[in-house]
C-alpha cells in the first residue's frame, strides 16, 4: 500500500472567515464562494446590496427578504470559484 506524501495548503473556509463590515447575511455557493448581503442603511435608495464573491452577480433591493431570496437562489446554482485574495 502506498502512502500519500503530498501536503495540502489550508483552504479559506467561508464558514469560519470573519464577515466583511456591513454584511448582514452570507450564503455559501455550490463551489465555495459566498453571496453577501450588505445593509447600506436607511439613507440609501437601495438599502440592501447583494454580491457574489465568485462571479459578477449583483443585485439591489429595498426589502431584506427579497435580497435574501435572491442571494439564496443565486448561491444554489453558482459554480464560480471564490476569487483569490489579492496580495501586494
């Protein structure tokens, strides 16, 4: 029996990574990216911004429930991998 000698690098786990400031909900996509909902406050025309961290999907809503539905729907089908962090 052969033994594996390879090593694996740690994976950025969306379930344990701190949420960015302003994110009120986060949904995990099929491929491990996230769809985040940001509450922009009552002074904005569109209060809730929804954005996928794997693909260009974005949406806006004035109702949190609608933003959550959109985010969950997108997360259930998106297969884009999470974009890697940019290092300088």
